[in-house]
């Protein structure tokens, strides 16, 4: 085989492998995954789109289809890629998930509050320049390993994170007697649609100043 043909063959194989990796095949999902706000909104949207296209699929039927189809397709994909996994691992090119392929319309905002006098005062609110206490340390990528807003249950380190936030806050504000850490879930809507005033408080934890 001449060099040109060999090079073309290698390129064809590479394109075929990574083309398959890039295919938007459904992933295996659990019941709990489809109960999240983003998933419910997506099911509702796709149900409406399919109905307009003449395909009758209510949300429950669509949900069952996703659960039934996702697992075998995920297994098929895994089986097909098994022979080339060593190459993907060696080259570091096996990442196949979409990066922010679905905008999160139900974001969670981290808030830190301090009890002063007779009321709570917001000291930190993510992405709020006017409430930026500890913002240099509380950048999102620094805490995403502690808490991921896509889950309803925090990891084991969430308690330690709250304890650390409380200690830092008490040290910087001697007048505070309590610290409260919360995540506030809101719902962003596309332009032209009615605004949603959703304000769901999640995973709220309160710490009192240790007695001397």
C-alpha cells in the first residue's frame, strides 16, 4: 500500500471512530434523572413538538420511551467502543459528552447570610457584585466538587463546606451570631415568554457562633 492510500485509510478509520463517538445517542438514565426540573421541562417541550409533527406522545409515554430506549443504546455504544478504548485512553481523546449542550433553565444561586440584630443580611450571592463576601474563594469551579446544583442530595463534603463558610464568616464579622448557607433555585424563561417568579430555597443550613 502506497503512503497516500495508507494515510487515507488511517484518516477514514479515525473519522469513523470519532464520528460514532460524536453521535447524539441517548444515554442510560434513571427515574430520578427525569424528575429534575430541566428534564421535566424538556419532556414537556418535546411532547409538544412531536404533537405538532403529528406524532402523539404525552409526557408520560415519552418518559417511558426514554427509560426503555436509553439503556440498550448506551450498552450498544459501550460495546462498539470497547475495542478502541485503550487507544482513546492512551491519546486522552475519549471524552464524548456535550459541554453545556442543554442550558440549565433552573439555576441554583449560592447565598450566605448572617444574622445581625434581628434580621438576616445577605453577605454573598453568586454573580452579585454587590454581595461579594468571600467571592475570591467561592468561585463556582472551586466549589462544584463540594456541591453540584444538578443533584438534590449534597455530597459528604457539603457539611464541611458549610462549617468552613461559617468559620470564615464569623472570623470576618464579629457581630454576627448565626450564619446561613442556602441555594436559591430560580427559573429563567426565554425572551417573549412570561417571567417566572420561582424562588425555591434548597439545602439550607444554619450554624451558630461557637461559645467561647
